[in-house]
């Protein structure tokens, strides 16, 4: 049972946080607080930014880069997939399914979360239906030196997947988002395995 002191502390915290709106969908265009704020706070305050070369990338830039990267890889713009021939559409779907995104300095996951949403959008337009869990667990790989950043990335991806599928995804199931040095020959096996597309 909680002590009276603990109960008072929880009541005080509840009063503070009750004035805010919270959402788990980072792409929701509201004034609510989303998991993106967690990443921003870690990158701004919890990491030695100057020493580690940490830079916060604004969401519109992340979205542009993610969309552009997939369009260049597939050789077609997302809007054009609606009118492309069936055989080319099948080829795009196959390439999209085999796609692996590797971020060798993922920080708090801005680009991995951006790619998660971008891959969902491409699959929605192409009328394919891989699960959010499949995208989060099999297509997105990240590594970073900072363990707090890695935990933040796992939380953000788990929440993004849960928001789409309404099925809880534990952050510890995302072991391919790992602490390590991407430049080291001893980088995590799950990270190295991302290049194996067979």
C-alpha cells in the first residue's frame, strides 16, 4: 500500500499533468504532447551534445528525407503508384517488403520513427498490409552509443506500432535497436544482420 506521503506526491503530479493533453501518435497535428517530446528532451538535455555531435532534426525535415529516400530507392513518387502498371506495382511491393532501414547513429529515433510512418503510408497506398509490428521489428535497425537514446527510440517505435495496431509492442522486443558503435567490427549482430536480405 502507498504511504500517505506517496499518495500526496501522486496527487500533486496528477494535478500538474492533468492540464496537458497526451497522444501516442507523433503525426497527430494537435497541441497535445507526443512521444516526440521525449526524444527532444533527451537530445536537448540528457546527452553531452557538443561531445557526441548530437543534432535535433525537425520533423518536417525528417518527413521530407524519409519520403525522398524511398522514392529514390523505388524509382517512383508515392502519388504515381496509384496509376502505375500492375507488373511495376508488384515489383514496388516486393522491393518495399525487402527494404531494411539502417540508422548507424539513430539517437532518439527521429528517422526510424519517420521511416516507420513512411513505410506504413506506402503500404496503405499500395493496398498491402504488413503489420505495424513487422515493420518495427523486421525493417528498422538502429544503433547508437547512448543507452538512454536507444531506450527512447525503442519506446517511440513501440508506441508508434501500438498506435496503428492497438496491440501492445514491448520495447524490449526491438532488440535490433541496440547500444553499440556502428564503426566497430564488434557492432551488435542484429545490426549486422540487417544487411542480409535473403
